C-alpha cells in the first residue's frame, strides 16, 4: 500500500477514505492484511480516521442530496474554472456511477459521433451522452495538450481519453481523485448517489450491464434501495 501511495504521489496525511477505497478495490485479497496497519496509522494520528470496512455490513450511508448532486453536475458541465479533464470525469461519475478506475481506462475510440448523437461505449454498450458532455469530450480529444501528451506512442498502445505523463499510460486514479477533491468534487458520495438513482429508475439487469457490475451486487443495491424507500414511507405514513 505504501508503494501505491508513493506511485500516486500521496503521503499518509494526504490519504483520504476515497484513496483507501480505491486501493482496496484494486487489492481485495489484501483487505484483512492491511486492516491492522490502517488501525495502527489512525491510532497514532499519522492519517485521518479511515475505515477498511472489515466489519461493515450492508451498503454505505455516504450520499449527497439531490441539490448537491445536481449542483456539482452543473459545475462539471459548465464551470470553465475547473480543468476540462476533471469536468469530464466528474460528469461521468455523476451521470453513470462509473468508478474512476474504469473512467481512466476509457479510450478515444469508445467515443463516437453519428447522426443520432454522441455515444460513449461503456462495458460494451453505447450510451447516449448529453450534448454538453459530448462537446467537452470532443474538445478534449482535439486539444493540442491532450494530443501532445499522447506522443510518442506505439501504434499498439491504447489511445486514452485521459493520457498520463508517460506514453501509453492513462492518468492515475489517485491523481484524479486528489484533483477532484481540490475542486470540491468528491467521488465516493457522488458515485453512491448516482448508483442509488440508477437502481431506482432502471431494471437491475440494465444497471448490471451498463455499469459492469455483477448480478449479485446489483441485486443487493436494488434490495438496499427498496429497503430505504420502505423505511421512508413508514416514517411519513
């Protein structure tokens, strides 16, 4: 984990829950092994309070209000003070509940324009993009900065939408999380909110295919959403 932090230019005081969640997602078999180490760090105040979720049951309670979610989505789509690549990432999280680990792997070939509109292929499915987000992605692909970052690149290497400093590699997830946080665009609560919105509006099988989740995970999200709605009705009966 320390090597991963070093690779992503994060120090222990910089470590946020979103960073730890990302590491745990990428290293699921190491969750128990790192649990004691994280507790040791937290106890000695070398990091902020962190949770490895060993004992947590059910689904997270970290969500945004509708107003917060919509306000941040508007910022991603319209606020030119935020770097364009962060606006794209932030919008994809809030619209499609995509994890940053998947967004950073998106290639330019997954973006397509035709007479029907602009589409981004997500988990093998072409998804229609809002016009504002489509224009952002189109401008980003065409920008000299993005093009220059792709060179030199071997013809066999992916043409990433978010190219990193090194040829043939995308921007790191930790780097994106940190920059989004600096612009008051959190990732964890935003993705949870987008997921719970999707699961209440779409059939679980559609969410599973679109977001690339296992059927079991999607079913659990659906149960979680139904339980929350039942509790809400009971409180307001």
